[in-house]
C-alpha cells in the first residue's frame, strides 16, 4: 500500500492536507518555496520546484507526488515520472489545467459545452473573432500562468492584447451572459472510482472567488448535468485526485465550462465541515489509490467566506465570539493586499442565515474587509 | 490574545490537537517523552516532564501549558505557575484528576452522588469497610497513577491490598451494580463559560473503554442530571479545558461518579465527526480563554471503536473499503499488546448499524482483534 505523499508547493492547499494526513496516519511532506510558507509545518525541503534536481531530490522520499498548484513545468513532471515516482495527477492530465488552450481543444473533442472561443496568433485573428461574436467585448486569456483573475482581460479591440500577442497565442472567449457561477468537484482514483460532492455556487468579485454556498440552489437537472460533465472530464482526461470544474449557468439552465483545476479548490473548502469526507482527505485517498470516502452532507447547507489581505491580529477571539457555529481556517500567511489568508465556514439549515453569520465573522478577521 | 499552547506529553491526545491548531492558526508545541511519540509532528522538546528545568525550558516558549495526561507532579506544575506561565487546568484543579482520594473527599463536600467509599490506612480499615458494605467484594484503588484498569483491583479480604498498603493509603469503594457506564464531557474556559456535549455511553472491557455510542440511550432526566453534575464539578473545582466525568447509571436511573479526567478523553473522540466542535478544538479554545464552539451534533448518532495493540500494516485500505462512512484515526504508534493505537468512528442515523460498520472496520485494523 502506498503511504507517503509529497506535495509540491507550500500554500494553503498543502497546509490543509496536513490534518487528514495526521488522522489517517499518512506520511506527508511538502516542497516549500521558502521556509515561511503556509504549509511550513510539513515542509521537508525548501527549494525551487522548477529545478529538476530539487524536484527529484524531494520526490525520491515519497511514493506519490501531488500538488498545491498547477505551476510545475511539464519537463519536471515527466522527469519525475521517468525516475519512477507516481505523479498524480499525471502530466498528461495536468496539462489541461495548465494550458487553457489545450483545455478548450480537448473539451471540444469531448463535446463539452463551452463558450465560443478561438485562438489568436495575431491582431487579425482578434478582429475576426470580435466580428464573429458580434459582441462589444471579448474575454482574452493568456493560455498559461493565469489565476484569480490574473491573465484575464475584457477587450473591445485588438489593441487590448497587443502586448500579450508579442509573447505567444492568446485564447479568446465570448463573454457569457450567465445567471450564476458554480463549481463541480469530483475525485478520481487511478483504479477508476469517482466520488462527486454536490454542486456549489461561487460568488466572485473581480474574477476571484469570495463566497461559496453549498449546495447550489439550482434545478435538479443542473446538478445532474454538472456531475455528469465533471465525471466525463475526469475520466476522459485521466485525472487523479480532486478535479474542480468551474462553470457558468445560463438563464436557460444550460451549463458551460469556464475553467478546470486539478487539486483541492477554493470552492470545495466548505466540504471540510459540510461533508463526511473533506476534499483534502479525499485528495490524499485518491492519489494513494485508496477507497474514496462518502461525500454525504452532514447539514442541509454550508457557506464559505474567504478572508482577503491577511488576518487581523488577535481577531480570532471576536470571530469565534460572533457565533459559536463559526469555523475558522487561518492559513498562517503574512499580510498582502488581495491575498487569500484564510476562510470561515458555517453549516446549518438556512443558507441566507449562514451567509450572514459567516460574513460577520469574516468582516472582523479580513484585513482587506469584505469584497 | 493568548495564542501559543504547549502540551506536556506526546500521546494521541496531543497528536489530535494538531489538526485544530493548524486550522485555527494556533502555535502548538509538544514536550515529548521520546522523539517517536504519537505527537512527534509537533514535538519541540524531548525530555522528562518530571524534571522542573526541562518543564520550565519547554513552558517558557508558550503562553499556556496544558496536558496530554495527568501525570505531571504537583511540584512541577506549581513551579511553572510561579514562573508566570498559565497552567490549564491549574494544579489545584488537576489534583482531583491525579488523586482519587482527593477527588472522593471533594465530591463528598459538593454533595455529588458517589459510591460508598473509605480510605484504608491499614488492614483493619479494610475489614471495617468490608463489614460496612455487607458485600462480598470491594473495589480497591491506588489513589494515584492508575489508568485503563491499572491500579484497580476487586478484593474480598484484607490480603488483597496488603502490598499496596505498604506504600500508602488505599481507596476502597463499593462495587456498584450499574446498568451502564456513561461519560459526560464539558469544557470550561477561565472566564467561566461552559459548553457540554451530549452524554455518551461507553462500552468497557477489563476496565478499558472499547466502544462509545453517542448520545447515550438513556432517559432525558439522566442527560439533564449528568450535564448538571459535570457542570457543577467543572465550576466548583475550577477546571479549565475539557473535563470528562465517567459515571455509572443504576437501574433506577440514578447516576454515580466513577472517575474524573481533565483533558480530552477517549469517550469524546466521537465528537470529532459528530459535533460542530471537536473536544480537541474545544480544549484549545478553552485553555486559551477563547469563546467556546457549538457542541451541536451533525447527525443523530455516532459511534467510536478503539483499535488495540497496534494498527495492522497496510490495513487502512481494507478499512476504508469496508464502508465509505468510516473515519480512521491512526495514532502513529508502534505495536504493543493492549495499547490504544487508533480508533474509528462512524456517524449516521441508526446506532446499531453504525456500531456494526465501525466494528467491521476496526476488526481489520486492530492487531489485538476486537475485545
């Protein structure tokens, strides 16, 4: 039985894998960018994950290597695989979370619902797409490296991406008039089993997730469709571990794939309290090819509110005092405007009420205040 | 705000404080007996807690010192207090969990229901008590150092405790004909607030807890009485942190205090999954004088089954495969007959069904097999 998991990247996702690893008796170690990262408690090596020698030195201590983020270069991933380490998710799957253009091309082959899109190699391509969609604005994305609204622009003419085109192709997408944004999380183990949590609704501000309400209050057909779509993607792309499929829901109820993430995801934090199995425990079980846990909910609803900018010094006391149901997750990070520094969750029976409670607690803890 | 907690003792109770400390952003460090203890992940010093200098060196790094066990000598506790560290629970309270004679005397003053008891200084005292209770057998206990059935004997004559009497007084108690054994857990913070979980029923084998069913299936009056009694004890003794009151329930429904523990307790492990706030998180919040969390249950029932002797190598896979609801807690200990090496819990709606599921998982994981 595989038992040792190395996580590349020392952010909060690696940090939140530590508790389930301790409970399950799994040996977890983290390759950290610096000794003061969020997951420092489990740091076994400090170094640059882009350096093959560092990555190999780290990976050799573990049965399986997985990730806190999707930034590890393909060359490094393939070197690790060649050296005999299980890389989960593997480079072939992870590519689709690293490269938005590769994702769009493959989802098209799968027949997954997507926004209209095109790849622009030059300004002429941009003009053609603007003409085709007959809209005033287009969403432009750098295929790689974007996250939390970075690497994404709304443009209305070719000048808007001139600088990006100098460095390579740009992904263009129609601006979808959606009713809400949702995320479907599933986990898949290498032997094939898949477990899905209920669809959640994400609240966004400037392209960054600020709140989550679970389950999403949408028609049953949307739940079924989203789960089916995420399951199809997980299987077809050979994903192992947690997969998050961010989607738009249109007025008509139609769902459209926005982005993919192949790791525990901000939209799934609420399941730590709301589900029998958290996404962090499930990710560890999945990458170790262990049987997956139940995704049953333990309350009717749960909400999550992110803490941005940093955690106000000594605010834990006031946050806990605000309501005895509040669960606080502090990522142990230094302050920086816009940074995700923690989150709070509350579970119970009335979603609106829970959101009010969580926001009250978050408002006293978040340095940036509420979005 | 206090934020740094030092735990004396590196057993599983210290280990299970690590996950909530990570989530809440609390700095937790452990004084371990050896570098390979259960709580080694948070070990900051290896040494003997009976050595005042070691204890002081450790405690100086923290705002508050608390415990994995109740074996720290009073002299050490008082030295730490004198050096300016908050010791929680404090030595005055902890004495009643360290010394069963002191506990009986104080509970008598409080008017708490107890078995008939006496202190024996010599064999004559033993004969007098045997005559008084008119029973064939008496429970004899060493006032200090006993746990999990150790330091407890059933005797029918004075010869049964001759060896113990040579070393000091012996506590004698009538053997109570009880219908079931239960435990009431509460947590109290220094500023006075108290939170109580529902009463649980413990299954015992040879004086050791093997299973827990929560909530206990007893009349509402028993629940109310047990909570009131534990609350009275916590307040009157000035307990801070988690207090476990082990009790007998008689056929008549009357409750009688058996033992006290002032730390997270085996009977409360089930609340990690069953309650909004686990006993480990609550203990940290209580000793830091932070607002206590809700003790609301997230399912109708929960059960816990201990794993004795060690965890069978690579048995995690079979345990998780046995039912997707099973939650495994592996204490990371080497094997030794009778040793508590882990536990499993399951929450849901039918207690008998949950117990069957938990026992099946435990049977594949426990080296000693099921009791």
